[in-house]
């Protein structure tokens, strides 16, 4: 298999999910550090405009959003099995409901120290004002919501070391992201909110001990060279019974349904309940396949 390349930055909470997955799978991977804010000149040529972090690259296949990244890693490295039972549903809860509470708590704590350039970038990404005053005002109710989410983890750990039982599952990876980020960004708030949850605090240490697999650094230009030298891999099966009624080869655009909604255009390669894959002519990089999950993304004819 070609190198697994992760385009990320070290403080990215969603990237931490993928890094922990590498640890659980014992995988070697190449780390390409991307800017926290735009411009991202060494990422956009690969994705066609998708700017969110992380992005995974394997040759000329590009995976956008942790949902499809984790699914691809599970498929390529099936042992040990990580996604079990209702883990994908837990993943969406942790990514959306719990993460929104984490954002409120984090920026309620550190909002005054956030650079103006970051605020302006996130306003462009979300399409709405990044209102620090409103975030600080909402911090108290968000702390209550965050603690209620954490209580589910505490209950889920009764009688086991992990949410997945005796070994970590995707549910652990997904939930850990919120605890990891709050601990890293505002440790005092994290410790206060977890003070009554001893199982969750111990679990946090166990997941951290999983590590990040075998990381080695790669320059962004090397990642672009890897795409240029490769051809996309075999496409997943296309579901001809999909309710959208689209067929491979049609011109389509894919966009997120929450934030960072810039449409990514290409020719449909495959559409099924798990993902949508489009082909793009990436200029001097040649043909690339860009993969998105179905949940959380809108596919429309271009």
C-alpha cells in the first residue's frame, strides 16, 4: 500500500481522532502539517476546494472528513477491528452535539486570547459571525451540556476499561476527541467538569496511552508529488438504487451540510450508503479521486 499521508496540525481535535486510530491499528503514517487558517496552497489542489482538517491521502485518493477517513482505515487494516455495533452513531453524536458544547466551553475560556486572524478565518468557514461575547455568555449552559455528555461516557464505562468493552472501539476514539481537546485547550475547565467522573478520567489516560502509531514527517511538496506519481485506486461499488438516481460520469458537486459548505465539483465515480467519490482533474497533479461520507454531505448535480 502507498504511504498513508495525514494532512493535519497538532492541535486539531478532529485530527486527534485519526491519530488515535493509527495507534489502535499500529500503523505507520506520514505527517504533513497544514496551516490552521487559509490560505492552504498545498492542500486545496488535492481536494478541489475542501479546506477542513484533517484530510487523508493515499496516492491519488483523497479522503475528506474523519468519518470517511476512519472507515477507509478500518477497511484497509481490519485487524484489530475498531468499528463495532452502533459506533458510527456514537461518532456522529460526538462530532456534532458534544463537539458544539466543547467549542462553547473552550472559547468561553480562551476566547480573549484568540488571534483576530483566526476569528476572521472561522467566520469565513462557518458563514456567520464568530461572536466571542456570545460564546462567553453561553459558556455556563455549554459547560452544563458538556458535563451531561461526559456523564454518558462515565455510565458507559461501568464494568469495562473502554466504551467498546475490554478494548477500545470507534466509540472511544470519537468521544475521546472532546475530552482531549478540552483538556489541551482549557485544562482547568476539563478537570472541574470531570471531577465527579473518575472512570472517565482514568479512561482518558488509557486512550492517551494508545499513542499515535508510527509517525514520520513529510514536506507538503512530497505529498503533492505522491499524488502526481499515482493513479486512483479501484472505486467502491456504486449503488444504482440510491434515491438520488445519479449515475457514474455525471457532473456533481459535494458540499458539507453544516459549515465549510464550499461545493467540490467533479465527475461522479460512485455513490452508496457509505460514501460518495468524485473524480477531479487536478491540473499538473493529474486525476484524483476525492472521497466524502454520505452522512453530513449533500450531493447535487452540477
